[in-house]
C-alpha cells in the first residue's frame, strides 16, 4: 500500500507548484496573435513584471528557459574576446560562464566553493587590478539553486564603486525572483534575469531580462547582435509580434497575467516575508534533525541562506533513498543534490534539496516536514526528534522578518 495517492506535492526548486488560477487562465482557446486582446495583455504584463524586479528600466520577454536568458543577456552586451568576471558560489555561475565561452566571451572565474558567499573584498581586489578596465561585467547568481547560497548584490555594487570600475553588474535571479528580497534599481544592478517556473509560478518556457540605461549603452555600442536575442525590438516593438521575435507564447502569457495578479494582490513585501518565514520553519526542522544524526545544512549561516531552496547532506546514499521514499510512499517529490557530488560520493546520492518557492503556504511546509520525518523513521536514518514541533513554532509566531 502507498499513501501517495491524492494530489502530489512537487517540492523541488523549480518548476514550482502552479496555482489553480494560473492553470485555469491557460485553459482557453488560442487568441489572435497580431491584434486585439493580446496587445492589451502584453502591455499590462511588462510594467507588472518590472514591479516584481523593482526597476524602472526595461523588461524583455523571451520564449526559453533560464539558460536562454543567460545567452540573451550575453548576446546583447558582449562580443567575442570581451572579458567578464564571474564570482562563483555553486553550479550555476559556472553554467553562465560556460555559456559565455560558447559565445567567444572570456570569463574570469573566482570560485568561492559551494558553502560560502561571495567575498566582495576579493572581488574589489580583482577589479582594482584591472587597470586597463578590460572587464566588461561582474556576473553572479543572487541565489545558486544547487547550493542554496544567497549572495548580496549590494556588496558587489559597493566593490565596483570602491574600485571605480565601469563594469556592469549582472544578477542571475532565476531562483530568487519573487522569493528573496530584490531591488534592482536601488541595489545598483544593471542587468537581472529570471525565469517563469519558480517564484513567478508559471510553467517553464518564459524568461525575462531586465536592464537599465547603462546596459542599453552597452547594447548600442555592440556592432552585432543575434536577431532573435536582440532586446531592442522586444522593448521598442512596432507590433506585438516583435515582442517575442515571432509568434507570442499566448498561453504562458495568460498564466503569467494570473500569477502577476496574485503577486501584486499580496504585495511584494508580503511575498518576501512569507518566503522568509516559511524558509525559517524548514530550517528549524532541519536544524533539529541535524542534532541527532547525519543531516547537514549546506549553508551554516542563516543570513546567507536562500528563502527559496535549502540544500542538505544526509550521508552517502541516504539523500537518494529519502527522495525515493517520500515520492513513492507519500507523494512528496524532493530535489536531487544537483552539483553537490564529492570524491567519496561522485553521484551525489547523499544530498537532496527542498524547494520552498512560489505558491507555498504553511500547511504545505508543515506537511513536507512531517513526510520527511516519516521517511527518516521508515529508513532508520539517525536524526534528531521534534522537528515538526520546531517548524510549527516558527509558523505560530512568525514575528518580524529581517531581510
């Protein structure tokens, strides 16, 4: 017998749970893609996207996943031979660097491992040493989805300013947008990218590039840009058809409209506070489990943890066993330990991740904690007890959320 029958819970760090309102909005016939309601829809979506990113700059929409957003940003701003600086705190900064290599761009990677945040002082040193100002941009992950490390854009902006360096500051916000607090303009970020499938609660298939006037100057000086990735016609279109380089992603847009309505009805500050409180509930449970067993939170300092995903170690083989048990016996799907392999555990079987992003509330989190507790018991994996009680204490008295 399995207790997994019923509505499953996808607690991976993207795609996230899609609200019924989003799914229902998508369940309609295809519209005219050239005129009529689709024009009004897109014209309303763009400013509401910018409200999520907290920017008065531009927002370009692409039909692709987050990797496409990486390439779109790079293609608009740089030419082969240009240099970029990439502080890495996990798998996805290296992924963006590899995308740059494929375009002939030269990345300089400063690797801070998989457990530590970016050391802004070290980045300032590298920028000061670039006396010929060859570095065109500093590119980083606001949250690395694999390690669950959260980096502070303000510290990197301060490093650029202290070094008096003209490089752009570019943030990968794929895991963090609409989950962790982010103020693109106020924090001095020139380019930010994200995708539809995490905090924005829409199926995978859309990505977004936000950019300010400084980035527009870089684009204007670029002698050659891919016709498809070029953000100019997407932000200065003569017709709605040009917003997307061709046919509109109509049903994704219907879903996105519903998701943005939900976010702004709640209010971004409350969205961030909800994610922060529910993340703390999960951390409280994990810390209690860790007291009596092998569980280890990848990020020890709560101030550096993502509010959207938590990466954990459980001992070789145990992460994979737990994920299989929770999915097959209780309908809870946990994330794989992406990019967290070690010499002793090359396949990363000892790691797993809990996604807590997007359409998420207290009963979902407490239910997930209870199922993980049951899995640890069923598999006889040593662990501390009282995790659900500790998580419930956070939910019962969330208090003021400090960002």
